[in-house]
C-alpha cells in the first residue's frame, strides 16, 4: 500500500507544505509503504504556469532529500477515470448558486463549508429541463445523510455527517473530493497525510472511498504552520519558500534541520538527512500543537 503527497501547483511550496511533505514521507517510509507524488492540477490546468510551478515543487521536495516511487501522476491526465467514477455513483444535477445555498443551508462549519441542504435533490425531470436553460448544473452525489467516522493520528476519531457534496463542478471540472478519492483508490493509497485545513473533508472522502470500493485510509492531518502573529503561514510572511530562503543565505539542508527540529526530531543546529530522521522517527512523539514560525536563520 502507499502514502502520498499531493500538492496543487498554485504557488511554490512554503515551509508548512514542506514540513507536511516530510511528515508524509516519514510516515510512509517508516511503515514500509511506497511514497507517491500526485500533482493536483485540475483547478489550475488553464493556468499556463502550472507545469513550471509543479516542476519547482518537485525540485524543492528533492532538495530537502525526499524521494518518491514512480513518476508523478498528474490529475489533468486522468479525466476519463473521474468521469467513470461519477457514472458509477448515484448522483443528481444541482442548479443552486452559492448564494442560494448560503440562504438555505445551516450555519457554515469552522472551515466555511456549508452542508448542502438538498434543494435540488427531488426536482422532477421537467423542473430540471427548465433550469438547464438558465444554468449549467453541478453534479452532487446522494449521500442519504450518512455519518462517517475516520481515525486521525492527531485528531483521533473524527465523525461527520456526509452531505450531498459536489462531484463535478458546474464548469465541468471534477471536484476536489472526487478526484482525490478516485486517485487514492486507484493508486492503493491507504495513508493520507496533509494539512489539517482538510480534516473536515475526510469523512466525505472516507465515505466516497467505500462507495468506490477502496480501503479506508488512515489519516494524519498535520497542524498548520503559523506566522508569528498566529495566522496561517502564507507567502506574504516573507522568506518562506526554498527560493526566497536561498536568497537569504539559508540552504535546503538548513531548512531540513529546521523542519526536523520543529517535529522534535533534531537539534536546532544538527545536520540531518531524511534517512537519519527515519531511523529515530516515532509518530507518537510528534508535537501536537501548530508550529509557530520564528526568524529563520
Ligand atoms: N491538493 C491539496 C492541497 O494542495 C491536497 C489534497 C490532499 O492531500 O488530499 O491542498
């Protein structure tokens, strides 16, 4: 079975992304799993820079010493698989705008996601026919209000009600939750490691994994890296990518040390390699709190 790192090629990886990748690599390698790289470029396939951004992401992962099995998989090459999966699901067309959902749905979750209230679930064919004239529908999967639990290395048992979530957006692009699950199932991924901003998506994805005949993954949602003000680390926080840090005289090897130190795996000035970290890796000893980034030097 396999673990994976699945960046979206929207911008260069920052220290938080690199740290998540390191944890994903350590968890996969320490459990004898293959480690796969998947470029999640569905949203960005019309952005001309996506291949270049992905190439820099791949180079940055190599620069801190992470290796992958096989060639990277690009989601934009796999559209037929997503369409096949959608055809196997019980789905319906949804004509709701964002605003209509906001007005009809209950309060948003902490991450801003609004559970779909089911407005279009029972439209007749005649009603759908009429609405299609004004608006291209999104496609939602019928989840029948299922409750799904997942087990997360950091968060423990997390349970959520699965709403009728979108599997194809109304611009025809396969939705994030669909594409991730189709690929994880096809690639034999049974260990999902990523930033904890995606924790609340995991019950939906675990439920869909089972619908598509896959094995439920174990999850590890890594606490985000925060800037000194306590906000989520972003590019505007200064030198947070390998390229920026290199300009400031901070090498990739130094960055690996800082990441390892933040994970209780190395001293602040110890020179390390991923292999050396693997030898001393204990998931139970990983810090539970977000990493607040101080000055990098
Ligand atoms: N592509 C997503 C991101 O970069 C991660 C998806 C996942 O790991 O499931 O945020």
